[in-house]
């Protein structure tokens, strides 16, 4: 079976997102493909067949479909003409410190995200609200009025909230509120010590857990390993510094507690697909173009 890793190109480097509205006439079956971005399909008119791994979903006007991160999928028309909206976004980029604990619901460690498609079939109200959000994101991206990045960010979060609250079957990974409360001191400690080299052993005492239990507990609760989480928060801070402070790349690395430039570049590229300098140039060029 031929399959390929699709590279999703973001139009706006400030948003890890792509949204477009194609009009299709050919009913050729697309090749199997996957990408790191979560994908939402909204059919405006016509109909299509979506194949997600071994599942087939038939979509008609007004229907929605969600495809999870790296889920193998393809589709084809089942009508003469298809008018639909495609929304693809990097899930991690839309979570911050306060919302990070909810990322585990969408981390797909328990179930593939496509299992949440039952929500659209069974809950017309949620389907309608999310469809409206997708349309608004497309409009905001096309108009590009002042502050549209903020609007898109809020709409993405609203989609995630609607999915979370509409998941009556609990196919999205679920933890008790106690888990989040227990990790609050750890998350706060990370934010307060981003300039330091944070060791797992340091935070085990805050959580009152042994090393091995904490490592498993954190991964299960947050959806990222503790080291991944710390690196992610450091890189998000580095992004902010690059756009707001007149510092060299090495100074930024020192500021976020990553003085080893090779490690800093490796972590930065992992989350941005470019070097810190390329990120800075791209962002500043985009700001001047607007």
C-alpha cells in the first residue's frame, strides 16, 4: 500500500494552521497519506467518502469529519461536484501553560481521534457549532483583519472544548481532576524555573512520588513526558524572546536554560521545522508585510 507523509505548509507562520476551500470534480481515489496536523473536513455541498485506516465515513452537505495526528487516510467524491472546507492545525501549538493539562484528551494514547466522529453523528448542536467555527476560521484567514490570529486561536480552542464536552462516550482519554490538582505545583515550578536546567528528581518531591512512578504518572496525565514538556515550554518562551528582545541566538539559549547550541537548535527545529534565526526572520517579515 503506497502512502506518504504530507507536508502541511502554513500560510501564516504565526499560526500553525492551514485552511482552504477546494472545489473538486474528479472522483479519483486519493493516495493514502498522513500528517502531524489534526484535520477537520466540512462538506458544504456534494458528498464524499473518507477512509481513515480501516474505517469508511460517508459525508454529505453539513457533515463533519475529524482525522487525528498521523492517522492514515484518503478520500474521493461520491457526487459530481464537491465543495468542502479543509482545516489542518498542529494541536500542540494551541495549548499554553493553563490549558496544557487538557492536551492529554487529544494525545491519542488511548484511542485514535477519529473515534470521536460519533459526536458529529449523534449531536446535531455540537456539529453545527463546530461547523460554524470552521467557517469562521476560513473567513478570518481570508480577510486577515487586524487581530485575526487571536480570533483563529480562540475558535480552535472552542472546537476542542466542544469536542471535549460533547464526548458522552468518553473516547477521548480521561483523567480525574485529582490528577491535575496533584501536578499543579510541578507545572508552576517549571514556569518559575525555565531559565534553569530542571531535573526530574527535583519535581518528584513536589509531587510526593518516586522517580519511576512520577515519570509514568506525568506522561499519562499530560500526554507528554516530563522532559518533552519542559523542552516544549522552553521553546515557546524562546519564540517569545526572539520576537520581543534584541538578543543573539546564543543569548536566547542561555536565557531559556539551553546553553548548548546544538541541543537548542535541535529542540527548536523539532517544534518549528526551522532554526531560531529562520523563525525570527519569517515572523518579522510577516509582521512588516501586514
